[in-house]
C-alpha cells in the first residue's frame, strides 16, 4: 500500500465508534534515546527539514494532496515560503503540485487517493500560503476550494469523506472548519464563510459528550465506544477544542470548550506516553495547537515541557520520524515538525 493510501486509511479509522482493539495491537513505544543524546528543538527541526526535503518527488509532491499540504505547512512553519527561505524551491514545488491536482470544474483538491480530509488540509495550506505571499492564481485556487467546502456542507452543518452534502462526522468537519477559518483570515469567503463556520460549530457542539470527550457523529451519546475515554479520546477532544478556538470561542467558561480543554489537560500525557498512542500524530497535532491557544498560558508550558522531549526521542538517525498511524515518514515527519515549530508563530492559523 502506498504511503498516501495508508494515511487515508488511518484517517478513515480515526473516529470509528465501537471499535475494539485486541491486546497487543497498540503500536509499540519507540525506544527512548539516552538523555544525553537529546538535541535542542532547533537542531532537531533543522535535521528534520533537511531530511523531509529529500523525500520530495520529482513532481513536487510527497504523496497525496493531504501529505503534500502538511509537508508544505511544516516548511512554512520554519519560514520557508515559496518565495523565501533556504527551502523556498521545495516549498514552491509543493505548492505547485497541490494546485496542479485541483479539479478545475469543481475546485476539489481531494481526488485520486484523497477525500475531504485531503481537501481540507490542502485548502488550509493554500490559505496559509496566500496569507504569507498573495498571488492571483493562488487566490483563484483558494476561492474555488473554499466554495466547494461551502457546497458540500450537509444539513446538520458537517462534512464527511465525499464532496457532497450527504452525511457528516466530527473529524472531517473539524478539518473543514480549520480550512475555512484560515481562508476567512485572509479575506476569502466573506459573510458566507462566517455563516458556514457558525453552522459547523453548532455541529461540533452537538458531538460533545459533556465530559470533554466527543462522539464521532452527532446524537450518538456520550461515554461509550472506542476513542472517547482517556488517552484514546485525545484526538477528537483536542481537535474539537482547537476547532472552537479557531472559530473564535476563547473563554474557558464556554460549556463545550471548558470541559474539552480540561479533558486534553488531563489525558494528553497518557496519549503522549506511547502506551495508548492511537493516532499519535493526529492527536498531538491538535493537542499542541489547543494548548498553545488555551486561555490558560500554563497549558502550553506544561504541554511543551512534556511533549518536545518525547517527540525529539522519536526522530531517527536519518532525521525522519517513522512511527505513526500509517502515513509514512513524510506524514509523521511533517506532523512532528509542525508541532515543534508552533512557537515560531509563523503560520497565520497558529498565531495567537
């Protein structure tokens, strides 16, 4: 199976309700390096970016549009835009590849082995590129991608795998909200985007269980099922938290955000530890963002102190990260580098 196909399979599985895992199926924790071998975050990032660029295909891609977009955001997070920085050429090629796969008639970026996950991540990436270096062709691609998200929203306010307003799940919905928020930040979509986001946030709230965890689909009820409790619940709780923050909800007293942040605070170390690291990178990608943007500044301090040594220890001698949910080294390395570079505050969507 190709790396991009493995990523899509992993994303499909991320929120399956009621799944059970037999003992021993959880990924084995990566052996820790001796404390003396741990480099600084900056050194780790430099090695990781150099290794990541070496994975780039001749056409500029790193897999499907989701993986290429995530790699592109890892480069942007280090200040390597399509027009400046040491890796500007690799960044420019990645952007051209994402734009090249867009269906001109519909604006869809998730064709081939992708789906609305790929479209959402790719749209987010286009918005971040446009915010850092506006260009006419990029604006047209971003407009078309945003319009497709508008059209594909279903009556409940959510999205699912296909670019059609049929059904919805929390994970895909959050991906579209973050893309729309990034587009709105750079003045794409206007009032219609605000209305679509408001309806989507209502869907996310409808998936909340009250204890800070989230169900995969609306009206499924709380508590039961794989992926809602303890460290297993971090991917959706963290994504739900960041989705609300990204949509403008910033008060810890909020009836959904408050419990969700408390859930992330309590259980992210368990998820981070590797003993229950289902969908490790997806969960930590959103946990890092949620803690960075939390109304309580201590959340980020606690998260960073716990997370960066764990992530650093997982880097291979070749500069890559390979442990993860099946997306291959480009996916895992991009996620690790995005997390490690959040304090740079370069990406508009991550800025406080």
